[in-house]
């Protein structure tokens, strides 16, 4: 069976369709670009003005060039006007001020058009492809991605993610990060910008939501909506705190996140490296929430102010430094997580510092890790 000889126009159409499939680009976008390119080529090669339209057959690549002319009584500009009597011969029944199409397709325009269109089609193809990538990553904004480090430029990691390259700048890397070319890195998309050379995707491993997304991925109850993450506070590379709450009274939030012997949270810790992570129970009761947030320190009592979000926390004498943390880190993260300004005192200090008049102690018996003084039992043989 004889095969049909392909014309330059048909070859162009086939090439466009193949590229659209390969690059996942809408054929309508590409055909619109071709029609624009053909219009430019026609004007350039035949010195015509703007009053032309080109109709392209999307199946065989044939096209028709039409001049658009207004129907008038007296023609003053024959390029854009046509008399009513002449217009009637082309479009019977037309009226004054109508615009009619007159075919002006040159016989030798096929090869010229295909060659002239090629460069513009390639340009449009790149633009459309960039648009697809931009839309893809815009929809994935605030998501986690995993990619391969392909280059390092001025300490910026260039990470290959899908069809594009993302940037992980030094300020968005933790102290313990030490990636090399060829390594795979997991990061959080913080921003997607349109650039001259395509979309610019910026990544972060220091953003608090990096921890949030890691935990969401590892804990099924969070994905199912049974457990909710209420807040995250983080000092990247050092320590992070995440507050969780269960919507099901039969599901314990912290225990579900940690898993038996920490098995569930371990993948998150592995990703964070040397960074410590505290998973704490969220509470609508401010005093309980603050007490939980100061974990791993135990809390004896919490007093809150009546008007402002200030509170005073009392901890055992031997846990003051633990509650405050190295260089104030634990207290700082707890304050950031809860939104409360926290004044921490040891039990001994609290006895010498009367409670301010605008503060009152609140019930924190629900707090996890609540400090309970040991009961003194009489020695054996004594009552």
C-alpha cells in the first residue's frame, strides 16, 4: 500500500503534535502559536498590513490567508476597504460596514511559512513548557519535594526536581546539612517565581513547615484528619516543637505521633539529623498548653495574667536550666509555640517572689509530664 508523501506543512503539524505529547503541552496553545507565526511570516515576505487572518487545518497543515476588508460605498483605502458592488460578488447579501474575508493565499507560501514559523514555534514551545512547569510547581507550593543535587553554585545547591531545577540557598540549609553533587535532598517549596529562563523554584530545609510536612507524611492519623497539628516552632538544626491534638477521644495524639518506642517519629528525626524534636499535647487551656510546651521540663504551677498573655511558670529547682534550655532556647520555642510571654522561676525563687496582683494560678492537672512531689512514706517499723 502506497504511503502518502508528506508535505512541509504536514511534517510541521506532525512534529508539533509529537512535541505536545512529549512535553505535556496543550495542542491548542501550540497551534495558536503557529498561526501567529504564519501571520508574521506572511506580512514579512509579502509586505502586507495587519488586516489579515490565517486559518490553519490542524490535521493536514493546510492553511488559508484571508484579507479582512470593510464594505464601503466609496473606497478610499483599497488595502482595508472594498466597494459594496465588489463585496457582493464575494459575499452576496453583505451590507455597508460589514467586514468580509477575501482569500489571498500565495501559491508559493507553504515552504516559506514552514521555515519562517519554525523559530517562533520553538520559542513558543519553550514558553508553553515553562508555563506548564510554573503551573505545576505553583500548585505544589508549600509541599515537600525530593530531588538530586546536580550542581553547586556559590554554595547554592541546584536540585533537579522533575522537569526543572530548584535552588536551595545556604540560608535555607541547616548547620548539619552537607550535601554533595549526586546526593538526594528533601526540601520544602517556599516560593515559585517566573523568570526569563523559566520558573525559579526556591527550597528550604529550615522553614518550620518543613517539620510539619515531614510529620504529616509519616503519621496516618494526621493524613486521615484524626490528629491535627496545631502549631510548630523551630530553630533549624537545633530544636523544634510541634503541638498536636486528637479529634477522637480514643486516639492519643502524642503517643500516635511517636509510635511504639518512637518508631513512627524516627524517620522524621533521621531527616532532621542532629535537630531535636519535642511532640507536645495542644490544649485550649493556656496554662496546660504552656506547661506542655516547656517539655522536657516538669512544671509545678502556672499563673496567668488577667489582661495580657503573660504567665509565670514554676519548675523544680533542679529543672530550671532544663526549662530555660541552652541560651534560653527551650523557653523561647515554648513562647513562640504558645504565643505567651513566659517567666520561668524555680520553686525556691518563687517563694521569695510574691505573685503579681494581676496574675492567678490556673489548674494544670491535665498537663503531660506534670511535676508531682514525691510522697514521704514512713520507714518500715514506724507508723
